């Protein structure tokens, strides 16, 4: 099956947060943890949701910033504090009645390998650990937290012939 054929089957995009939606750095303002998210990634997440895709996150960490960003973007789902990401992915599949091949999983580190191996399409961000090359269908040109999600959403919407429709509002 070609990459494009695999992408056409995708109904849900499952994102890791730290290292994918952020660049993986953590800052502190006193006792508060600070994360930085990319606006372009957020916009393309909204476009994918508008196009009818489920988009959400499966994160090993639990953070108020994660929940706030998920709410701002209208995530379909948010699973936080998931130490066993394969078990979390299986829960997501069951709760949303999805087949593994209907999911694109995007990660950056070794704990993402089990769900990436199970997903229909597995994507590693450019600056992901080298071990992900064993399971990833491709590696983004852009690093995590700097537009990698935007890049994947563009490719996905294009493969599903949804790109022109979501961009129509901007072409008027």
C-alpha cells in the first residue's frame, strides 16, 4: 500500500505533546511550568478538525498547559498522564471505535514506538530520536514544536482531497 493510500484511510490524528506540539523544552516561572506551542500547528489542527478528522493527544505528562491548549484548539480527545502509551492507544481505539489503520500517530521519543508500530501511519518529527526510524513511515522536515504538525496536516488533507475545501475561505 502506498503512503497516499494509507493516508486516505486516516480518520484520527493522535499527537504526542512534549516534543511534537512543543519543542520539548520546559521552562519554570517560579513553580509554574511553561510550555510553548506553535500557532501554525494550532491553525492546521483546526483546519483538520473542520475537514472532519478527529484530532487529539496522548501524552505521558499531565499539565494544565496541555488541557488549556487542547481546549483552545477543540481537540476531539486528550489522554494525559499515560505512562503505557500502547495501553492508552488501545483505550483510544476502543472509546472512539477506531481501527488502528484509521489512526496517524505522531511522536518524538522511544515511548511513542509501541503506538506508532500499531497505527496505520506513523510519523516522527525531524528531531525525534533515531530509534523511531524503525517504526516511522516518514520523518518530518520540520522539528517538533516548530511546524511539524502543520506539515503533517497539510500532507494528510492533500492526500484526502480535502485541502482545497479547507483553504477556500482564504482564497476568496
